[in-house]
């Protein structure tokens, strides 16, 4: 219906639509503002109201039909629709129809013409009488798709049979109500009294209660159209989400020195550095549990794309902690030297208790890791941070065991206790809660090899992922200098994070987490991808932790910029995960579902209310792979179903339908 859209000189939106046949200007205005979710404006109902057309740059959309002359046939159909309602031919004047306007109608039509004083049971009802959508899909979309299924808009002379067929199909989604059908079905240029008669005849016809496949197809196509408009179709959902135009102040600062193509990677990886200031701080999640803000992030990108761009902002974020660590490193060095100078039979000096190193090198053994965790715990629930250029560095940390790597990552996300027990007097014996914030960089192939084998143990879902798209990066990107002015602004956020204590309760963050859970479930349904939903649960928790960090950095104040950014970071994290391992996730889920199925499922129950022979054979072959003479056995099974009265065959359309007998005896 949209003909033209533009921005006015004041920046407001002008929308011009083609009036639905039989609907007045005011009714159309009320209907489409309701659909748009905006307030109805009485001032927009006057056709004489002057609208100044703006320049070409302000034109957002122009239909080919904009200012096109309507066909004479359509003009007459529009006038006739108004006459039937007792309005003047321009749809404005109510009351008795003028005699000169009636002259255009035939003698029979004039005799049947209703007036404002007589009942009008067969007129098109007001748009407020019945729902405007079917399970969230506008009826107009379903009608358009159904019309296409039936051959498209009918030509003159074929309108009545077409309207009759359309009405028969629409009965399934309009509760067999002729008035409801009149509301949603166009008259296609036919006189309304003849349209009404065709609809009444269709509603009196005996027909099956099973929804025809054409109606199902129309609903499916219309739903896809709605999803595309909302950006909720699978193609749209798997496009790279773009960062909001307005970023939270802390994110805006941290990305300010880098070209835009690096912003997603920098914005996401730096949360691990920020979280290093908040060791021991907990946040109340939507379900009432208390969680710490630990961040584990993996940056995935091809070689030479600029993954090292994340290091400079991370270094500046952690600089105050690195300076503090110098004293502890000096004490540890002195202790080691004193120990080494003592003879074998001499008493060794005790390791100082006030050593705490928070920013640690990736080149550390498992024993050193356990000792560092205990030191950090003793110093007051401190968190530690490490950055690894390659995943291989994790093996040394985990004592050379790949399985131990995944255990460390999983337990770290959950702040589990970790350590080692040894008998030897010189061995490290330490146990403490894990609060390690981690940033790893790797290539897509290495990431797939590592994460692909760790889909089902929860490792992938606990990681926050980001990437750098080569096409988004300038040919020769230029970075600005991270100067003293940058550090001065950054110090405000570092201080707020370090001063945060105890448990943070942010109702807006909890509500947003619930919204993101709904979004994940909705998108999984739209995509028909259960693995998306399973991955989304921890992705929401990761996004929630980031929201609390931003909330703290913003002085315990929630903003729309924080909300929009967290929605983006959730969508972006899911996008990277699905792009990297979407196929592996789906395959793994299907395998698990097959393992967990209790015995062989009923083949007929798995088929839809209507199905083709091809659909049946695909499912039959998948379930009974070892069957000899497949075609013959498949035909025999279909014949048995027909003999028992469970299915009926429409040979003209080559479609099978489940019968009423089947539903009465076997359907739940």
C-alpha cells in the first residue's frame, strides 16, 4: 500500500499510502497508525491539507504508482464501495446517497442500495470488528500470497469464481465467519453485493476442516515477509550485526583511537581487562543467583588482519595494575635469590604472603598458575589477567593436556576452586577460586579445530567471541595515539571499577537479560535452529556481565546507550559463533536427539497434515535405511494407510491428507 515516503524539512516522516478500497481517509489513517504503533493524528485526515514536497535527497521511497492515474475500472470500484456504505463517491459525505451519484448504478443495484437508515448486514465491516492479523501476520499479506497461489489477481469475467475460491480457503483462518472474510478479502473490482453473495455461498459449502496446503503455504510465505520486514529472517539474522550509532561513554573512549573496522574486536576484548579490576564483586542475575564478572574472550581472524590492534587499549586499561605488580615481582625475585643461595641443608626463607601479581604472562606452568590464584585470593579476592597470542599457550598452562584446557576454561567461567595437591615439600600446594580474565587470539581454522571438539562440554558457550572482517578494514588503516589525555579519561572508569564492592543489583540489567533470553528463543524458532537457542543461554549471561561492568563505569547509572550496546554485543557474539560452528552445532544436536529418542517414532505422526510422496519417501528412507526394495515397500505402506482410512489422496495435486478418521482415533 505504500506509495511514497520522505523526510520533511523538520525531519519528520511523511507516508503516503493507497487507500484500501471502501475505506475512508480517516479509517485508513487509524488503521495504519495502529499497525505502526503511533498515535492517530486527526489533522492528517483532510485531503485539502497542504504538504510541501521536499528535495530529492529527502525521498526515502517512491513507488512506480506514485501519482499514477488509476484505471477507470478501479475508480468505479472505489466509488461503488463508498456508495454501498451510504457515502458520497469520494467517501466523505455520510447519509443518503445523492440521486445523481446513484445514476451510475444499474436499476437492480439501486433497488438493493442500502441507506444510512436501513440495516447493512452485508457491508464490509469496520476494521475494528475483527482481528487485523493471524498469529501476528497481517491478513492482507496472507491474502496476497494466497491469491498468488491461486493464479494471481483475476481478470474481468473470472472474478466471482476466484472470490468464491478465496473465501473457501479463508474460512480456515477466519473462523468460517463471512463478515470476517469480507473484512480481509478485496473485491478485486467486483460489485460488493456480488462479492458478498460469493462469500456467503462459500461459507455455506461443506468442506473439510483440514487446512489446505495452499493456505499453509500462504501463511508461511507471509510470515517470511513479516520476518524480513522485522529483520528476523534467517538471512538477516546471520548478517553481521552493526554497532549502535551511539556507544556508551567508556566504549566510545576505548575505540576512539582505532579505525572503525577494529571497533567490534576492541570493544569486546577490553571487557576482560576492565573485569580485572572487579575481583570478588558479584552481580545478581535475573534468576536470583550471584555471579562474578569474569570474562573469557577469543578473537578469531585470519593472519595479518590486525588482531594485535587490541593490545594497545588493553595495555592502557591495565597500566595501573601492572605498575602495582612491579613491587610483588621484585619481592618474589628477592625471595627466589635468597632461597637459591641457601645450601641444601639450610632452612629456606618462607615465601612472602603479600605477593600478588594480577597481570601475568601466558608462559606459566600449571603450578605457577595455582600459586598465582592463591596469592590473588589472599590479597583480597583479586582477579588476574593474561593475554595469549595463540591457543597453544594454553597447553602449557594446563600441564600439556587438551582436556585440562577445557576444564580450566569452564571452571574459570563459574569461579570454581582450582589448584593442585602435592606430597613433596618443595612442590606447590595451592587451592583458590579461579578469577582469571583471559583474551586469546587465533585463526578461524585453529578455532574450529579446538572448539569443534568441545561443543558439547560447555566450553564454546562460555567464551565470548569476536572477529575482524577484512572487508571492514581500510586498505591502510591509521591509528591515533593513546596519549595522556586518553589515560586521564580512562582513569575515571578504572577508579569506579576498583571502588566497586560487594553485590551489584541492577534491575535494568536483569530485565534486559530476560529480553535477550526471549530474543534468543524467538530467533531460534524463526530459524528453526535449536542449537542457536542452546548457545544463547550463556551468551546472555556473558552480555549481562558486560552490562554490569558498563553500569559500574557509568557511575551506577543505566542508559539507553548501554542497553543498545549490550543487545548488539549479544547478537554479535551469537553471530560469530553461528558463522564459525553453526553446522557443527546442528549436526551435534541432531545426533544427540537421535540418541535420546525412545525407540522408533511413528512415521505418520512426523508427517504434516498434508504431505507429498517425496516428503514421505525422504522421511521413510531416513528412518528405515536398511529396507530392501525401497520404492515397493514405501508404496505398500502408503496403501496400508489408505486402506485403514488414515490418509486420503488428492491425485490432481499429488498430495496426501490425513483423514478425519485418523485425527479422531490417533491424534492427541
